[in-house]
């Protein structure tokens, strides 16, 4: 992201229906965080001084001994 950056509190930007754009619903980051929580991961936003925002996604890697169809992917 090379925009102006995120200057709000990091918890505020994940709140449902929060948006600085009146034409947007404000559910994108809420859904992203919920998805990461469901899989045991994390999402973090960092906005250094100046333009841009860094988004860190920590995605757990699942290992499973058998490759049952429909089961978790093997990584």
C-alpha cells in the first residue's frame, strides 16, 4: 500500500462498519480478521510515518499424516 497510511487506532480499523469512505460498507478488514482467527492466524497493520501501510498475515501451516480427501491441505 502506498497511500497516505492508516492513522486510526489499530483496533478501530477492524471494527464492523468502520470506514473513512462514505461509499464503502466497512467490512473488509473485519472479515479478514475473522478469517484469520478461524484458522488460528493473525493479521496486523503497521503504518510507519509517511505514506503506506504494512499488513502482516501470520498463517499457520497444518500438517496431517494421512491425505484424506477434503481434509486440510498438506504444506
